[in-house]
């Protein structure tokens, strides 16, 4: 976990030490710390994944991909104009013995996705990287894209919380991008 106290945001490296394959989730613009951490641990970055188009910081995904020659994964709903792996609900990403499953979680933004991680062979995911869908102490803001989107995004977030997140295991470990002090 990498915490940017000034922004109240967190980003993550996730993977499996034995296979050495990892992914960065929601990296901020200063990508050197992720690259140095991976290198220092002898791990290979395979993917850089964004949960949504961030309003409160500039993503380091494209810079990290350029430096490390890895794939950017982002929501297919974002319709990004640069080369990336479009991710949709149910898409699976393999990191050796860790599988990441994409969960569409719109509400904070229309294209928002979260990532469920589990070890290969397990029946249920153990970890949720919730991006901006859930934040420390609550749910994310739905007003950042303007007044005309508030009602639509609020309904989307309600559906996301009740139909997708609450059914997950009570033992699920949740890692949000937006924490205490975040603009979101």
C-alpha cells in the first residue's frame, strides 16, 4: 500500500511473491516508488490497473506502462483513446497464483470498476480493491461530474452497493483508493 497523505489517496501493488508477478492499482503520477519497490522485492510488474478516471490526481498508469513495458488495464466503459486492455465485469487477470476479477461498480464515475483478488483454487475472493466506490467511512461522492449527473450516478452507486458490494463476504478485506482527507 502506498498512501499519499496530502491527497488522502492510496494505491497498491498486488500479486504473488512465489511467481513474482504483480500489478499496480491506481498508481499516482510519481511512479518511481512503485518501480523501486517491485525491483527491490524482485517482482515483475505485469499490469497497471485503474479503477476509474481520477478527478483528484493524475494517474501514473501510462507512465508506468511506458517505463516498464507493461499493459494498462482500464474500464471498457471509459472508451480511452490510448492503447489499453479494456476491462469489463467478469474479466479475469492472472498473476500466476493470484487471479484478479473485474467487478463493474459504477456510481463514483460511470465507468468505475473494482478488483477482486484471490488465490488460484480458492472459491471466493478475499480482497476487494474498491477504488472510489467505497471510501474510508462511507461511499464515494457522486457530484464531481456536474449537477446533471448527480441523480444518475447516485442511483448507480446505490445499485453498486446493494447489488454488488453488500453480497460479498463479511470477511472481505477492502482497500479503497480514497481515504481520509480525499477530495472524493
